[in-house]
C-alpha cells in the first residue's frame, strides 16, 4: 500500500470542517450529561454515537465517491500513467478512507464515553436467537420454543402490550434437563424480560405464558438476545466502533466503485439508498444483508444499557462482499473513457 | 552588417494534403531553420529488431492484429536495463492503431486515429505536428497507457503500454496539468516518486533539483492550485522527468511557457536526450520541434500525412511556394531595401518581427550573468 496515496485519500475524504462538527457535538454532549445513572449514560452514549455515525456517513460516502470520480476523470492523466495496479489503487483509497473513519471512531468513542458517566458492570450481547412464531399471548395461553444457549448466559426478550386493560402478568420459564428457571413480571409498557439459562447440555426449552390481567401481551421483534456479564459498559463504544468501521468500509467501497460509472452524486445516493431501504424494510433479514443493519442494531442495544456484540461473521462477510463489488466496479470503471467508442 | 542567420518559414496549407475533405482554415505553420545540425536525419528502421519474444508475458488484448508474445515483468525490466540507446530497436511500434471517442448526447463515435502506423527507434527524438484535433494527444495518451486503442497493435519497449515495467520506463507530460491541486508541488513529486518506488532520499534530491531547474524552487511549498498555467506546465515536465524515464512523451510541452521557461525545458530535454532518452513531442507549433527533432510526423485528422526531417517534410509536401525569410542584424534601411527588392520581383514582405529564440537567448545570457 502506498502511504502517500492513502494520505491523499484521507485528506479528501475527511474534510477539516468535520473535525469542527465533531468538536461541537463533543461540547454539547459533555455539557448535557450530568447523570451517572446507567440508563442516562446509555442514552448519552447512544446519542453521541448516533449523531456522529449519521454525520460521518453523510460525509464519508459522498466524499469517497468524489475521490474515485476525480481519479477517474479529471486526474486520470496522472493516475492512468502510474505503475500501481487498479486493485491496489482501490485498496489504497479504501484504506485511506477507512483511516479517516478510524480517526472519527476514536473521537466518537472518546466523546461518547466522556458524556456517559456510568462505567459499572453490564451485560454484553453474544448473539441472537429466534423467538416463537406466534407472538401474541391471550389469557392462559402460552408460547413455546427452544434455543441453543450456554450455561451462564442470560436470555433477554422484548415484550410490549396492547392496553385493553392496564396490565398483564406474564411468566417466562426456561427448562434444560432437570433444571428450570423462571421469571415473573407485570407488563404495562414495552419492556424486557431477562432469564438466566439453566445449567446442563442440549437445547433450552422456553415457555412464555400470560398468567393474568387484561392486556394483550406481544412478543416484539423476531429475535431475542443472548447476554453474558461484562466488566464495564464502556466496552460498548469499542463494539460500536467496529460496527461503524465495517458499515463505512462497505458503503465507501460501493461509492468508490460506482463513482467512475455514474459520477459522484449518483454514486453517493445509490450507496446510501441501500442501507436506507434495508432500514425501512425493518426485517431481520434486511438488517442482515444491509451494510449498516448491524450498526443500527448495535446503536439500539447500546441505548438499552447493554454492550453490543462484536461484528458477526455474516456482517464481516457482507462488508467484504461490498468491498469486492466496489473493487471490481472501480477496476473496470476507472478511466472508463479510455476504452473508446 | 552583422552576421546573418537565414531562416525560411514555409506555410503549408494542409487542405492540399487531405483532399477532397475541406479543412477550412486549418493551416500548419512550418519553420525550417537552415542550419546544418538540424538537417541530419536518423534513418529509421521500420521493421527493425524487436525485443525478444517471451511466452509468459503474453497480454490478451483483443485487437485485429495477430497475437504476439510480449515480454513483461522481469523479462521486460531486463530488456530495458540492457537496452543500448544506439540500437535501432523500435521503442515505439504502432501498427494499424484506431482510436475513437463518443461525442455528444447520442454518443456519436468520432474516430481520432485512423489505422496509424508509426515506429520510433531508441534514442530518437520525434516531433508530432498537426492542427488541433488531429490526434496528437490521443496518440500520446495511448502510448502512455492512459487511453486504450480500439484496434491495432501498440508496443512500447516491445510490450503492452499497460505493462508495469513499461509504465515505469515511460514519462508522460499531459497537455493540461491533471495533478492534485490541493497538494504542494514537492508533495506531488514525492507522491509520484513513491508510486514509482523511488528511494525517498533520491526522490527528494531529484525533485528539488528539477524544481530548481524549471524555476519552481521558490514555490515548492505552494499548492498547485495557486500555480499559473505556465508554472503548471513547468511542473508537469518536472513530474515527467522525475524518474528519469527511458521514453518521454510530451504533449505540447511549451504551451503557455515564457521564454525563460522555454529555455529551462530545452536544457532539461537536452540532458534527457544525452542520457539516451527517446522523445516523442507533440506541438502545433513547428518552431518548438524543428531544432530538437530528427524526424517530424505530420498528423491530420488522425492520419499521418507526411514524415521526415524538416527539409524532407517540406519537400515531400511540395509546399515551398510561400516563404518567409528571417534575418538577424538588419536595420530599418535594410528592411526597406528588402521590401523594395521583393516588390520588384513580384513578391511581398508579409511582416517583420523578432524571433522567439532571441528572447530565449536573452534570458539564458541573463541567467548566466547572475550565476556566481
């Protein structure tokens, strides 16, 4: 990789005013976060990361597209004559763009953690598991399903209710071998139930039952979380940074690849429309295949006071696939006019 | 009267050469300096020796030419390293080159080069002349691997121009500066040096030397965006010479240059030639080329219409009807006398103006006088 070319990419992708904007966000976040309660800290962390992620995405992606478009047209007179291969040129540009993104991540983590005063123990997400297909519970009805989970983990499910009456009582049971755990709760608003996984081997049998009350209980979402204890809630920023870097690498790679073909604006718009469409679709599958789906989920998880899971293999594969597509488009599109009529 | 230097300027109307197409006002101004040194001509061996054929270096470009085994990678580097400039190995070998562009909203194809054949031997200096839009820049861009040919065969140092070793051995100065305007001059040269794997210290030394030579040392820390057109031209030539290429492709190198810049570039090109660098220089002004180039190639509408040294070119075109005689050291009386003589013979003295080379010489002397 050519460091000077990467430095040029950093310079073009990260504008000077982005540093000013980040500093402003930092000042605002620091001045508004006075509480050291876990929930307030989690919301402060989520707020800072959300603003910076949005700002950086809307900055980096169009500027990465502009970088490729310039190399492909205005500056192809010197770019095309260099002995560096197109693929390496792409890799260097992407690495430079990611270096800029990494700097923003470091700054975002610093700002977020300085505004989140609580640094006690928390729970870290290690994975997701499916929930029962039928997610609406009437009186004396229960839903059953099973999941694979390790002893020591905690399962977390999101519930909400349709308030025909103010509340409803629910009981959630987990059984494995002879071991059984249960938790009871009164549901009156959207809230989460957490249940420790029983010891033993094999799948965990789960049963959720509405035991009393008039409200209709609804299982929110398509998945539940598997959690393990975590020493400090501050590691949430590390996980968020990893998700952000992967998301930006995918989007910037697409922008770099598309720009030589359709120009800066269209390339940036197209690259940004992919995650927007996935977000609007709102399904777990759309989140899985969207480059930014995991980042959005991680932000939600962080807002609940949990530490998001580190990027999964699927997320890494998605970013790698986007990078590969971007690379192919870039290699074939750079200096496209040179191909002649 | 002071010593006389006779210069003959011939105007060639290129419309005569491409009949029946109407070229309108396209006119090529051709100056022929009647100096013995400029009259020499390097015999060109069109079908001369070629670089050795190596199986592994085959490049699969689709063109109408038969498949060739081209050297590349280590073999090509070895070829370049051992190449003797005095050999008549064709550094550039172009056969049947066709290149077209799409123009306008509907993408109508415009053919810029029509089946061009050209061969240039090692160490040769060739000038490309022709009016605007004749295909000079296109040819240079194809040779620099910036453009790809539609069809035909292009070989530089016996290999595809796209080959890495070929690019490393080639220096290209485009018509307009394409370099990043937000970077400082020395940073751009450092970037180019690093892309060509030059050693950092050597690159810095060479960059400083070149910037000094082209008169840009005092603005080495300035951004290119602040450079004037002439300064950018000088910078482009410095950039093309940075890695001491064996082949130098210069597109309108003197456009926008003042006499001082012209002198600086001239001296750099002289040094490059002394190192055995092969030069291909394009210009629509023959005054840029006639002294330096052993061979001139006239391009009109993407076709070579004539080639040879300046005298041969004029003779082959048969266009000696209009002449300009330029004298040095004539006073006003002598000029009036010349005018009378011309009138007496039924001719007309078109104009009297100082030659540009006088200004160049003036700057040179001034610079020499300033040196300690």
